[in-house]
């Protein structure tokens, strides 16, 4: 069984504050959101978890000037980049925190939820 895609109608019904997000954006973020959500962890809540992941990504995309930034300059040329890890970014939105909490509630012991681990393989 696979996780049902999140439609714009479903997305807007559970997150009315994000109802202005287009169906095209929701559709484009569905396959990316699957990287955050494992059916073996979320079970019957998988579609909701996928919607949380999409809401998290949309919200992160609208944030400006939040989080750690690395910068460098040489003479008059300077650059600045956000220095985010997946684990840290989940804490930056209420949707990411809800996704992590849902994973903690539903996950069997020993399963890591929320991105790359700190071990030698991720």
C-alpha cells in the first residue's frame, strides 16, 4: 500500500491558513515530502504526515532571515548562505515540530524520524 497523494483540497481543509498555496505547488512537493514520511512509521496517519511535511516545506520557503547563516567576504564581494540541516530545520516550523511529534507517538522504538542521522551513514 502506498501513501495517498495530498491534494490541494485536502491540504487546504486541514491547513486553512495555507489555503492560498496552489495545487501545482502541493503536487510538486508530494514526492519530496515522501522523503520525510515512512508508511511503516506513520501507518494510517501517513497522508496527514505527508501534508505536514508539505506545509513545513512551504513555510520554510517563506522564511527570510531566520536560522543560522554563514557568510564570507573578499574585498567588496560578500556572500551569505543559510546553514540548515534537516534535523535543525524541522524545529523551525510548527508543522515540522508536529510531524516530529506524530512520529514520536507512532514510531516503534529505535526508529529515527526527521531526516539524516548523525552517524557515519547520514
